[in-house]
């Protein structure tokens, strides 16, 4: 194993970007929120077109 001097140690670039569990969870929650919004919008459009809106 080669020992590196200070200049060589300063030039090291590396490390992979890790994907954490919190990041994956936030992406999944964001996608499911978009799907829920689409479902709500679709239901509203269907009720308006079908004239099945409850009067206030």
C-alpha cells in the first residue's frame, strides 16, 4: 500500500452519491401526491360532465 503525501491527499476526488431512504421516501410521497391530485381532478371533471353535483 502506497502512502500518499499531503498534496496527493488534497487532489483526491471521489465518493459515490448515495441515495438515502429519506430521499426515496420523499420522491414516492411526491409521486403519490401527484396521482392523488390527478384522481381528484378526474373525479371532479366526471361529476361536472355527468351533472351529478350535489347542490349546496
